[in-house]
């Protein structure tokens, strides 16, 4: 279980990015955090990843405080962030560099096979398409078999078809080890398609506005009326969250 | 749109893109392309040779290429050329090795560690601007007239471009890649060797090449301070005995050796840079 308790984050320039934030994520849960830009959702993810520390409050994984990056927590960024001087296999091996060479090779090929990239292992990052590069980044985050997988708008720079493909793929991957997943996104449809629970954040200062547990069976269908209903509700919440009351029908187009 | 449609379409799009991601066919370096670079020097040499042969110009102060070649051949025959070349090569190699080692360590440390940078960078920047010749008398006093002072002078010349480029390049490494290292809990050493140095390799190679070029310049200054052999000595000897052909033979040897070592360095390092996704001008 991951717990965020009364967390504040103030940047050195004085901006209060998060204020009094509380959040509990159960083991194996898929949580989506949505919100407009500047609502602190990426800041929150960085704190959970241990890349940044909160100004006040506490973040703990299974009771142990998170104060620095931890091996049980995997991270996928908005960009693939592959090292251009390493092949795909070498990039994936980054995550398990402490293992012995034989075991490492085995785990890397296994991980690349899981994301459907087995045939690309010897390639340079520059030779991959955007979707392939993000798959490789997923393999790198998963190769260490993390308990928690954090995803910071992982598919936002991909085209719609590749994005849909990878969203389904992510669910398949989750099915293997069932890690806790926290997904930050500005795409409501993505949040609803993937998450067990969707949290809406609002800015100035960043805090949680509402949370929704979509009453939708899996596999989810983006054209299902219930799905669309949930989407409309979230859009309304988001409209309020960013201070603009949008017309629900117009917003759902 | 339903999910099956998205998925099916996604696969259909993804499959041909594997083929499209294939590396572009490598351009074979044809022999003719390499030889283009010889047109300019050979053309100029030929023009001067012709001009002197036709008495349009006087070849006394600027000897013809054939006389320079003959001088080089004579020096080679007597064995002098080999000993001069070897003496100079050894100084450059040693000076370059020490300069590169020191410049790399200091550059990496001051690029990575702010306190070290604040401590040493201002001093090094001040020292950098001292002309090499200014050191000569002091180095002779401190390290004697023989090889040590010469190698140190060359090392000093090589040190600065390496130090400067590497420390600046480390500060220019993409924060996002460094963050990946942080998320995998890299130690400081791992961060430097596994992310910062590879990321700065393209800049580092250019720094090595300019360092090597400076090494060749500083070796002349070094050999001015009382050497008994070496191409710089040959040059001084030609000057003192009034033989321009010897001076030009020494200069030609410097040019050829400099070009060869630079080519060697560039082609060895190119093998480590195949990953670069850089601009390749059209032929």
C-alpha cells in the first residue's frame, strides 16, 4: 500500500505546487490522476518516485518512507528517455545492472518480449518509432519487477492509434505481476479506459478535487454509454477544477 | 470507435513501421571521394613547381616542392628524419596522454561537482590565458632542460581544451537522461561513467582533436628550448643555417604527421559514435 499523508510541496521560487494532499493507493490498484496543466499532478508523481522531496508531510510504501528513488518503484516518463548511445537491450538492462550478466540477459529478453520488442533488441533508439521507443521505456521500467509502476503521461506524445494500442498493452502487462499503477494523464478517456479509480486534481494550490470509481466492467469499451456518462461527469469536474464551467455536451465531443 | 478497431488498426500501422525504421543504407566511402581532398595541396604544389620551372618566379626563398621532397628524402636516407620524427612523436604522445588524463579527470569533476568547480575553475581559467611560451623559462628552471619540461609544456597545452569542453559539456547534458540515472539510484561514479561521459562523447572527441592539434603546436615551442633532436629542432637548425628547404621539410613533416594522427583519432572515435542521430549533409 502506498500512502501520501498531508503532503505540501513548495518550490524554491515560492510556488505552492501541492497543499495538504492525502492519497492512499491499494496494492495492485490502477489509479489515474487527471487535471489541467499546473495542477501539480506531475509534481505528485515525482514525489512518489522519490525524485523530489515534499516540503511537509509523508509518503510511504508499505510503511517505509519514500525519501529517495527505490527499486520497488518503476517510472515511465512522458518521453522514452532512452540513452541514445545504448542499444535497446542495453537500455533495458539499465534497470537491473546489479544482476549477474547471464541473469540480466535473460531478464532483458523476457522483458522485451513482453512488450513485443524482442526483435528490436539490437537497435539504436534513433531507429525506433515513437511507440516502439515508449515500449522499450516500459520494458526498462518493468524489468526490475517493481511493486509500483508510475507513469507520467506516458502516451501523450503518440498518435491516437498507437496510443490505443499501448493502453491495451499496458493492461496486459499489468495482468502478469499486477503492480500498483499510478498514471498521470490529461486524457480523460485514457484514465477511464485504464483505471480502477480516477482522481481529479485542481490547481492553485494543487489538491484533490474529486475521485471516481468508474462502475465499468472490463474490458472497457470507449463507445459504451456508461463509459461516455463517466467521461461527461469527469469533464464537468475538470471544468470546475480549472475554474471554467463547460457545457457537458459540448465538452464530450 | 471501439477498442477492437483501435487495436487492429494499431497493429496494421505498427507492422510496416518496423520496416520503415530500418537503418538507412550506409554510403560506401568511395576512393574517389577521399582523393578530392588531395586536389588542393597537389594543385598548389604543381602550380609553384611550374612557375619556378618557367622562371616566372624565384625558388630561392620558397623552395619548390621537388626540392622539399628531395630534402626530406636526403634526411630520410641519412636516418636523421626517422630520429627527428620519433623524438617529436614520443613527446607529443606523452604530453597528449598526460594532458588528456588530467583534463578528463578535472573536467569531469568540475562539471559534475559544483563545489569543485567553484574552487578550481577561476584559477584554471586564469592560467588558461597564459601564453605557452611564457612558461618555457619557468619549466626549464623547475623540470630541467631535458624531456620532462617538454612533455609538461605539451601536456599543459592539451589539458585546457579537454578540461574546458568536458566540464561545459557535462553541464549541458539533458537533465531528463540524468533523471533516469537518479531513478535507478546510480552512484556518483555510475552517473559519470554511464550517463555523463557517454552523453558528452561527441563533444569530447572534438576536444581530443583540438587538444591533439595544440599538442603539435606546443611541441615546436618545447623543442625550441634546447632540444638535440626533433622536428622543431630541425626547423631551428634550418633557420640558423639559412636553409629554407630544411625549414619547409620540417613544416611539411609536421603537417603530414598532424593530419595522420588527427585522422587516426577521428576514425577510431567514429566507431564509438555510430549511435548519433545527427545531421548528414547530402553528397
